[in-house]
C-alpha cells in the first residue's frame, strides 16, 4: 500500500510539472528571446539559455518607441484609476453596509444588473458620447469604465458587511461623524477588500489594449500596450525588440503578483465566482 | 433627523450618477443611433444590413465555435487541474502552483500576442520547429496563423494557456466549498473515488460550472486584442476572415468603414444573440427536481 501511494505521488508530480512547464514555457521563450542575438534566434530558436547574451534589443526598443514615456503614461493612468475606484467603491459600499434604508435590496440588484449589459452594446454609443463631450483623445474614457464596474462594489459590500454594527454605534455616541467612521472604522477593517479591488483595477488598466486603441489618437499619449503594438512593423527585421518590450511591460505585474501573491488574486476571484 | 434619511442615498449616489451618464445614457442613445441613417433619418436599413452581412455571420460563427471549443477543451482541463490542486499530494505547494497557473491570466493581451506569434508563426515558429524535430522533418511547417483551418485551433491553444488556470481556481473554490463529511460518508459506504467524483463532487459543482460557462460565453464574444496583435487588422482578419470576431468587426465598422449606425445596430444584435445563448445555458443548468 505504501509503495502504491509513493508511485501515485510521483506520477502526480510528473504530470503537474509538465503542466507547469507548458504554462511557463512562453514566458521563458520571451525572456530568452529578449537577450538572444538575432543569429542565435534564427539558428537555435528553441535554445532557452543563450550562448551569447546581448542587450541590443533593448537599445532598439528604446530607439524605436518612447518606451519609458509610455511606461509612465500607463503607470500614472493605472494608479489614478485605482485611487478613483477605491474612493467611489468605498463610499458606495459604506452606504450599503452602514445604513438601512428604503429600496436597499432593489438598488443593490440594480447595480448588479448593470453587469448584464454587454460591452458590445456600449462600444459605439459610448464612442459617440465621448466625442460629443470632447473627451475623445483624452485619458478620461480610459478611466471611467473601471468606475462603472459593479464587481468592485459587490466585493467591498461583502467584506465591509462583516464590520460589527456596534462599532459604529459606540463611535457615534462618542460624537464621530460618518466620514470619520468611514476612514477610521470601515476602511481599516476591510483593508483586504480594498487591496483586492485595487490590484484587480491596476491590472485591468495596465493591460488594457482596446480602450486606448479606440480613444487615443496622438502617439505622444500612447500607453504601453498600444506602443508595443507599434513595433509590429518592426517584427520583420527583429523580433527581439518586441519581446524585450513585452518583458519589461510585465515587470509591474510580476512585482505585484509576487508581493500580494495568490492571496489577493484568488480571493478576489472567489468573491466574483460566488455570485454566479 | 431628515438628514439621516438622505445620508445613505448620498453615499451610494456616486455609482448611480456615473452609471447614468456613462453607461445608461449611451446604452439608450445607441438605440436611436441604430435606427438612423447618416443624415439622421429613421430607417431599418442598419439592421437589414447587419442581417445580410456575410462578414457578420462569419464573426458570429467564429465566436460560436470558439465558445464550444473553450467549453469542451478548456473547462475539462481546468476541472482536472482543480482536482490536482485540491489533492493531498499538493501539501504546502498549493499557493505556488496556483500562482503559476494564474500568471497567464494577468498577462496583457499584447504580450500574449507578441509571444504567441513567436510560438505559432510559420517560419521559425517555436511550435513548428518542435514538430519538425519530433517528426524528423516529415511534418512541413503548419501555417497556424495563416491557414483558415488552423485559425480556431491556434486561438484555442492561446485561450487554453490563458484561461485554464483561472478557471481551475474557480473550480477549486467550488470543490473546497463541498463539506468533506460527504466524501467521507461515501467512502465509508464503499464508494470508489470515481463514484465519489461523479455523484458528489460533480453535482455540487453545478453552481460554479454555471458561472464559468457564463464567463466562457461572454469571453468568446469579446475576443479582440489577441487577434489584432496576431494577424493585424487588414481587409480580411486572418485568412478568409478566419479570425474575425464580433468585437474586432465592430471596431472595423467603426474606424475603417466609419459605419457608426450599422455598428450600433450590430452591437444590439450581438447582445440579443448573447441573451439567447445564455438563456439556453441557464436552461441547461436549471435545477432539476
């Protein structure tokens, strides 16, 4: 019995490691391709560890597109979106968890119902609207959609709802105002929720490709994903620069993933799944 | 005291104000747009054009087959991966493995496009070189991206890589929500592993499976960035429009052909199609007594 168990376990790990290699292989190919010379790339495409390490692709990348400017655009935009989303979602979630009021259940389901309107419906009329508002060509249409997402509010309501009501009551007796209670009680006690929503929003804006493609018309305003696609024409000459750009654009994501790890991400998704 | 009555509504108002302006208003104004011609006159022509448009049919059928493919390929794989993540052999490495599984999902579509072009391209593509090496040169290079017969397969490879991990985590959350007493009781009664899976785990995963298939449907009709970065946006998206997906076509109509009104009409038609498909899905996942 013991022996069978050991064979099972070994087999299990062999399969799992194969799966993990398949998942990680494209990343490895990206890293290796960023540092390989063109010649080695063409002759020994599959070789993961380059014989000759070169930084030429990074030079070409920086010479071809204003990489760091685009990097900063993406960073500032993502952080702005995170701050705005946390303020809006936090205030709304506080309203829903702190008070009992008429129509509470109905209004909450109204918020959830907004998720049923598919993006395909909104694409054209939203574009017309932003044009009429003279917001086409600005960063506004890139941030607004994150504020309309119902999932963040739902998540924060779930988590903030666990704050004991007595805390608010006793703070009120001490003469605490609502805003103070939001910042001193609700916010610190639902840090995890804010963290998850912040991370998810950052990822969404950082990785967004379609919205900037639709709304940004000046190359000087491009975000990183958009800038990277501009290397398309460059593919024919050298693929390394595109890979190098892709690699650098992954760095913030990798940093966040390694700091907050699976905890925030997985938790964030679970809450999303529960409502299904 | 009146202040206290208004207070809650003040707190929740930001979302409703924002949604009214930036969500509801366009959703409604789009209806008018879809029934107007370029001069602003009332017409049905936009919808007629959508229904008669062969490229639109192609985009919908592409999305439909991708949806079926993802349900029958990605979801079973994700369930398998979830069972592995839940296995007692995992011990303390579950966190690490699930982070690895999750990584493709937080990678931007542009990065995915760049990397998979390297993997799938015909000349010097990594997959083709591997196939060539394995088959000893007998397998000629496959045009994964340029042959219409391979287009769906190629996108499904990418979809599997990108989404099986997240879905396995969804399934895992479902599996972990199943009370362990149920499995123990079944085992005491002499049920085999397979029977336990078939009659306890699987039925109890229904709510989560319903959620995942819903995401699958919506996701299949929202494919955009992968295609544009892989094959670009020329007159045909992929050979013979084999990579033309609804979102891509919408974008095309808007910016290349500047047919705003027809694009608006198409948006609503796609929404109705989605509604029908999710209706069927809900019916398939209904609670049978």
